[in-house]
């Protein structure tokens, strides 16, 4: 079997973003010793277990068994007494989207903004006692594995893997055979980057936490399906195929060239508009993957929001919300949670301001409140739940 080339061990400060993106991103693993020196997970094992009890939190419990089927998977929310029944070793609790519930984990994402925000998925936190693991597997996405507590041994392979390489008859995609090329022990603050498709296996050497910063890569089928659904809704219902002045067919069963050309032209005109495609992309990548109703009750008036900012209250972006934008010749398009906002004239730079930051100091907002249109935009975003005053959280 081909062996992977040597993977360098380096401090994060020794690599700038441009070098990482050019030489490693989606290409090869990178072990980063001391990526965040002195880092400790901001959530305790008990707090993590508490999150796994909640209805609005996605959580899983994976256990390695002594006999067939060798692995078990349970989905939360869990009853309060579930964790008291667990054995002392060989299980893992995983909490998805922990950054939405723990602001300190949302802040952690600031360290990864050398990758565009729209590519970020979430921070998953796993806790495992000694021997805990989710088995050798591959992921379809890029991931940074940051050690937050204890020590974990990571084994990394290189052999291509397909469905035939998986253990049968279990609800987990665990590799049947795994031959690692590299083995490292990570301690708190160490981090391992893995591109998609790299076989890997993490085993807790002692009670430990690992924070997985995962990235999204929309599937082609998902993109096309969502776009075609939008196109179908946008087209006028009365639009129909028409062929005035057509020639008599030589064979009535033939699909003549003229008809085929008309259909191709109709589809191309519906699909091949850059402005339409760009706006769809903005809505698509900011559409929430949750059903949380984050709107304040009662709604806040523009004057109330202005008063609170003047009283030096900051505004934060909701940990559940997604923001993105792009600039055009005459303004900017701002996308928030799947909704599109056209910002023209003096308001256009507000799109870049809102997307660059997640925390908005009152002093900066006070200046923006002098810009025509910004108070109304801010009020709309606050009442949609995309922005909030942290004192109310």
C-alpha cells in the first residue's frame, strides 16, 4: 500500500493562511502542535451532558461493545439517568452545534476565519473516558480536531475507502480494516487538520474532550435541486411551450430539431443568468438548518433599539444565524438566514460591516445609526432574531 508523505509538525504561527490554503487545504493532513497554547475546553463534561438532555440539541452516544454487533448508536435527547448507567470506559458522547449554545465556542470560530464563513458548519464537542472512540472512519468534509481536555491518540491512514470497506449491519460508517500511516498523541491546545476522505481513528487515552470544527461542502445534487425548485417557483405559471409556424413533420413520432432547440433555449434562459445564480447561492448557504424561533417577544421598536445603543449596549449576532454578502457595481447584497437584502448608496458598506463582525460595539453602531436606512435594517434583523442584545440572552 502507498504510504503518505511525511506530514510536518508546526506551530500555527509558522504557517500563514495563504501557505496553508495553497499547500494543505483539501489536499493533505497537518498536525499543529500548540495551535492554541494553554487552551482548555470552555464547556465541562457535566455541562456537555446537560446539553445532551435538551430537545433542541443534536447529540449522539456511541459505545464500543465486547461482542457483535461491536458498536451501538443512540440519539439524544437523553434522560437524566442515562449517563449514570454507562460503563467506565469505551463510550463517546458527541454534541453537534455546540457553538450555538456556548458563546465561548462561537468565539472560537474567530480563529478559523481564514476560511470563508459560509464554509463553516459548526463546532462539535465530544467527551470520552479512557478507550472512548467512534471507530476508524472517513468524513466527507474538512475538519480541524482541537484537543480541549486530556490526551487522545490519532491514527491517520491513506488507503482509499468505499462502502465495501465498512463494517456491515451497524448504524455507523466504521471501517472494517484500518492500517494507519501515522500515529500521534494530541494534548490540550494541539490540533489536527484533516481534508475530506482521510481515514482516521481517535482513541481517548484518558478522560478527554475534542472540539471538531467542521466545514460544509454543499453536494452538487443539493445545489441543483434547490436551485431548480427556486426556478420553478419564479417562472410564470402561464408560460407554455409554443411553436407557431412549425413545419409539418416527416415522421410524427420524431422529436424534431426545432422543438429540441426551443426547449434548450427555454431551459438555458431560466438557468443561465449569473445574477440569479449568485443571489440563489447567497440564500442557499445562509439558510438555517434549524427551526429555532429566535424573534424577540414583543418586537423592539426602532426607537427602543436606538435608545439601548445610546445607553452603550452592544449587539451580538445570533449563534444560530448565518450572514454573507457580495458587492455589485451599484451596491451590495446582504444575505441573512436565507433572506436577501439589497443595500444601495451610502448603506452598501453596511453589508461588509455586518458580515465581518459577530460582536458590534455600541460606539460603532451609534455611528452607523446616522446612515440613512441602517436603523430600519438593524431593527429588521433584531426582530428576526438574527441580532440580539446579549443582556437578554
